[in-house]
C-alpha cells in the first residue's frame, strides 16, 4: 500500500467515524432531528472542504 493510499483510507475512516458520531449519539438520545442536522452539517462541511481543495489544486495545475 502506498503512502497516498494509506492516507486516503485513514481519511475516509475518520470521515465515517465523525458521521457515525454526529448521527448515532442524537438517535440514541431520542433526538432524531439533531441527528439529521448533524449529518447535514457534516455533509456541507465535506462539500465545502472538497470544493476548496479542488479549487486549490486547479489553481496549482492551471486547469
């Protein structure tokens, strides 16, 4: 496994871990709306981070 592959696997595992934490905790506490809010917030943070990263890479490579 290359270093980039290992970092990608680790990043995905962390992402899924946070998603599980922000959804399972509120569901177990009986607050389903908080679970939806947490999942949507995490999704929006992911999209924003991805767009920023793509923008930076595009700037560097002059796409």
